[in-house]
């Protein structure tokens, strides 16, 4: 178990060691309102502070516990004595102290539930949400270039077709929850040092639904969901890249006994192209010319994302030269511009030569125009150096 260093309770509430009961209550109320989940939706740090303040208040507001804390510190109120092993849950805090700080949050206590733990606002009713479903989709560069519609077969939880997700055998197989009388929440009166406090929590028997199932659906055993194959059509935008995740709202698993579906998360995988290499929005092709093609110039065909293109190689083209076909790369997924097709020139040197060929080449080797000039040397060198910049 992790050791958590607890802050001093007086420090947490920012009060002196001699603070009166009224001062403690006021200080706690201030903290609880400051870190209230309605004011800090989704903020984990605020939630921790909210819990920390409640714990400090729980101890310091009780004379017995406070005197033990003053003498022995956290050890005096921890474990069995204090019961803070796991800390307070948010629900505990609202149930115990909600009345102290619920004013200003819609007046009613149930308003305090609106932003955490999946409770909908108002009725204090829990909204179920299905889990997210993650699938991988493999795309070719060509598909990425244009965007593509894909039909995916996925196995997922869908609402039970027999009971339409209710979990009950039929319409009559429901009855009003006897615990909460259909209200979805229960109100309890708790005695505290401030006198009697009325607190409201989600009904433990119907989880806030207000009704209970008397006869479960035999197909889903009362769950309201069954596993089935589903075909989902998704439109993948142009320009996506390996590892990107598209989130398609509410196409994931259905929620238990009705509610909101989870999301479908589509993870993009890129199929390796046999000839083209992707560099963000640019596409790179390595063109291997023969020595005569490079020396005499030629017209050659190069592959592109959508077919082929003819390019002209000027006489005397050096290896390492890069030709650029504008806008023949990939579009940006954000629709800002399109990349280019970069053609990197390489020159093939014959690996085997006949006796006659050797004689021809030997006779040419000494020709002055077969010697690289300084300007060509510098050009090739600067190109080479730029690779390492
Ligand atoms: Zn069912
Ligand atoms: Zn109930």
C-alpha cells in the first residue's frame, strides 16, 4: 500500500490550532465551496482538495477526535479509530456534510450530484454510459490521400432487441421501487453535532432509476444488453496518419439498461507502400536512373499516389538531386495545404562489365568532361551535408 503523506488538518482548513467550532465550520464551508465538483468539473486535483477538506473537518469538528489528533496527530485518528483508511468517497461527503455547503448550488441537495460520478442533474438519477470500443483500421497511402469510407464489422454490446434495453421481460415486469417510492433518491435524517441533518443520496436499491424489475428479460438476463455483430460505416478523412485515433460518438457499446452508448475509437494503421515512403505530408520516391539516362537525359515514369506521372530528367543529372512534384503528396488532415512528391535521384552503376564495355569506359575515363568539376563537387557535397543538418 502506498504511503500518503497527509497534510496537517489545521493547515488544510487554514485555521489556527485554537479555532472555535464555528470557525472550523466556516473554514470548511469555504473550502468545500471552493473545490466543489460543480465548480471544478473533471478536475481531479480539486476533487482531492474537496476530500481532504472533508476529512479535516470530520476530525476537527468532533471534540473527541480533535483532542486525539492534537495529541497524537494523524495516527490518533487513523485506522480503526478514525476510519479514514480509504478516505471519503464523494458520495459520503455529500451525504454527511452536503447541507453545509449545498446552498448556492441550486438550493436542493441533489444539485450537488450533478457533475460527478455520472449523475444527471436534477433528479439525482444515474445515467449509464456504455464502454468505449476500440478498433484498428488499416489504410493504404492511396486511401489516406483521398479519405475513405469503411464498413467495419465489430462485435459489441447492443441494446437487447427483446426487451429494447430495459432488462425487463415486458412492460408490466416493472414496479415502482419500494425503497424510494419511485423518486430515485432517498432522504435520511442524521444526528450530528449540529443537530439533525437531512441528507439525500441515490437510492441504493434502484440506482436512481425509481423502478425495479420484477421479472428479468430471459434473453439478456436483465442486463438490457447483448453481444452482437454490428456493421458500422465510418468516414475517414484524408491525411490521417499511423497511430491517430478518431473518436466516433456513441457508436461504442450500449449501456446497461438504457443510457448513452460509449464511443467508437478508431485507431489508424498505415499499410506500407512498396515504393513510396511517407514523410508527414510529403511522399518520397527513390528513382534509380541508369548511367546513360542520367548522362543523356530522359523521360521516365514514376509512381504517384493515384497512378503514374512522367518526368523529364535533364542531361547531366547528378545522384542526390531531388525533383519536386508540387501537391502530389498528402493533404493535411486539418485541410491546410497538400504535401509534395519528392523524387530522389540515384544512379545505377553496372555491377558486371564485358571486356568490350571495359575498353569503352577506359577510353572515356581520361576525357576531361568525365572529371567532376569543382562546382559539381561542391553541389553534391552541400547536398550530402544537408542530410546531417
Ligand atoms: Zn433483454
Ligand atoms: Zn429506488
